[in-house]
C-alpha cells in the first residue's frame, strides 16, 4: 500500500524524462535537417525553396521574439513591427550615411530598438489586457505615420541599399542565397536560445507569473520594471534579415508584418519555447507529470 | 487661418465623429457584454460597404434603402460569428480570444481581396448628392445624412440598452452572467443578441459611409482602429463614452488636419495615449 505512491512517482518521473529525451532527439534531427537541406537545394539550383526556408527562419525569429512578451508574460503586443522597422532603419541608415557594415549596424539597431521599446513599454505597461493591445496598435500607427512623412529617411518610398560587391562584411551575396540562409538560421537559433534562457531563468518564472490573466486595469501591478525588462529582452535577436529584402520602406513596419508575426506562436496557452503550453504559464510544474 | 475654415473643420469633424461613435458603440456593446474585443470589426464594416455596393450595382438598390438590409445582414453575420467562433472561446485565455477575432479579420479581408480585388470602388449614382450651404460652411449631403442617421442609431441603441426589458437583461448578463441566469435570463441568447446588435451597428455605419467613401478590402482598418481608440478612450462597455470619444476623435482629426495634415491621426492616437495613461479605464469606463 505504502509503495504505491512511490511507484507511480517513479513512473511519472521516467515518463517525463522519456518525453524530454524524445523532444531533444526530435530537435536535433530537425536542426540537422535544417542545416543540410539548404545544401541540397543549392546543388539542385532550387532558389525559391531556399528563399522560403530563409523566410521561415526569419518568421520563426520574429515569432519567438513575440512569444517572450506575448506567450510568457501574456501581454499582447500588436505593434512589434515598430521594433523590427527600427532595427532595419538603423542599420540601413548607418550603411548609407556612414558606410558602416551591417555587422555593426545590427548591434546598433538592437540598441536603438531596445531603447525605443523601453521608452514605449515603460508607460504602456501601466495598461493591461485589451487596453495594452490597443495602445500598441496606436503606437505602431503613430510610428508608421511619422516614418511615412519623415523626408530625411526616405519618406514613403523608404531607403534603398546600394548594391555592393559580394562580401561577408557587406552583408550582400549575389551568386548564392546560402549565406543568407545560414545567417537567418543562426538568428533563429539565437532567438530560440534566448527564449530557452529566459524560460530557465528567474526572469522566466517571474514572467510565467505575469502571464496569468488578471482582471482590472493593472494586471500584475507594481511590476513595471520587470515587464520592461522582458520587453527589452524580446527585442534581442530579431534585428536583421532586412538586408535580404533590400529596400527598407515604411511598409516594413506596417501592421501586416505585425500581424504575420503576432499570429505565429502557438496560440492556446502561449508560452513554451517548444510549443508545449504547460511550461510557460506554470513554470513551477516543469518536468513534473500532471498525472501526479 | 480664418474663423470660417476653423468652423468648417469643426462641423466636418462633428459629422465624422457621429459615424465613429456608431462604429465604436457596436464594439463597446460587445465588449461590455463579454469582455471580448471584436478585432474583425473593421472587416464587418468593409463587408457592409461591399454589400451596399453590390446591391446598388446589381439590383439598383439605393444605398439609403440598403441601410436596413445591411443592418439585418450584419446582424445575421454577427450571430453566426458568435455561434460558430465566439461561443467556443468564451472561457479561453485572452490570447486565444484576441487571435480568434484578429484571425477572422485577416481571413475576411483576404477573402474580400480574393473575390473583389484590391481596387477602390465608388458607388456611381445615388439619391443623395450635392451640398448643404450653412452660411459659408459647406457640408456634403451624404455626409450630413450619414452622421445624423448614425447619431440617431447611437441614441436608439442607448435607449434600447437602458430602457427596454431586453436591454436590461443584456446589462444584467454583462454584470454577472450566472446571477442573471438564476433570474431566468438566458446568457447565451443575450450574447448572441449582443453580437447581432453590435454588428448591425457597424452594418448601418457601413451602408451610410458607402455613400461618400471609396470601397475596398482594407477600408475597415482605419475605422476599426479609430473605433478601438474611441472605445478605450470612452471606456470599454460605455455607449455614452463611445459617443463622446467618437466626437472627440472626429474633432481632433478635423482640426488637427488643419494644422498638420499628414499627422492628423498621430494627433488622435497621441491624445488617446495621453488620456489612457492618466486614466487607464477611459473617460467613462467602469474597469
């Protein structure tokens, strides 16, 4: 009689471990396939499927960036295109005006996007739920309008990147799209890695707590600074990719992209980096079988 | 800038404001009832405008006549959306609720684009035309009629919710669905009614707007955005708030447009953010 609970506990732990091994193995297989398949595509001269793979990596990155705020912390931002566009504009301007390599432009874009997101997030996190979602749309539209009318950065037609010789330092590759793919892949890996890091960190636990839906105007009140931290974090690795989409124009930051990336993460509970939605919202139960 | 120009802007702003108020009132009713924001509201507006357009083109029905037709059709659409989608996500997390309607909006917009292309269309000839001269202030008749009809619809909605027994039942359901059920009020039917009425508000607005605005699949986005802002500014669930906020937005848009034409919506959204940051529940909000 007394051994019964122990046995079920052991079974549960083993089952949890088996599941984790299964997911890890699956992840490794997928990652290997993602590394090898583009080579085959390149050898077969299949440019379009390669392009699709690049866009998959880009969207996965954007989705993961959104997931940290929307999934873990439960704050729905419909204006993330602002930060995507900020990164794109920063590095493009640095290149066209100062001739800086995009490799310097990317961290610069990250810094500017983080600064902007903190400036916007700090007041906006006073709002919760639908009020926050609508405020982010409003901010997105304001920034969109400002950029359409901002002559110095190209106005409504945007800025075109000059065509430079093919080189890693120029972030331009004309004979093959393979380098773009591996950069995009690395970017996506970085995004997933930081989502994992957030999930495993103390921050992730705090965010999971934040993610519980609360009523009233101040869900999770008193935690603005924490939410600002997460807001900042999410801007992390999603900055480039626009060198592939050559012209940078205000449409980049339009609601269409926001919609595209907002819709991507797994919907029901949101949260888990691996698409399992029991982790993000109840981090305390991680790895423990619900059968307990 | 002369006083005349300013008065002209204020008059046009007021007129547009009533239409914004009607769109926002429909949204507000639905939110007040079940705390779900219909992110497909703009697409409902677009569908209503296209309905008006096709009725006029294919059957020669004047837009004014199609106002009640659109109201009825959109009532049906709202009820269908409630039955098919919303009733399944009533207890779902907020994320799922937002994206269910957001996704519906994307779906409707893309379908409209697929069926009718992204071209701008204008209703060719209709009964309402010409302009009204108010001692130097010129207003187009379609706009005047649209705005007063919209105002009448908002007032009718207000009276319906506040004065009729069904309206009281809707209010009771929005306060506490379980307690209302104990009093014999069928919550499900009230939700259905709320979605129907909220959608027919936007149906009326769409038929009225089709008189003087171009019709295209994306037309709803701006109106819906202004309606969200109006609802959040006025306070979710408050019809009076939606009316006041609609008028404020119309005025800011028109008067702001005089000073900074290309930034008039920046003025609107900035005003909204400023109000909401100091008063998160909106001007007339309960939450």
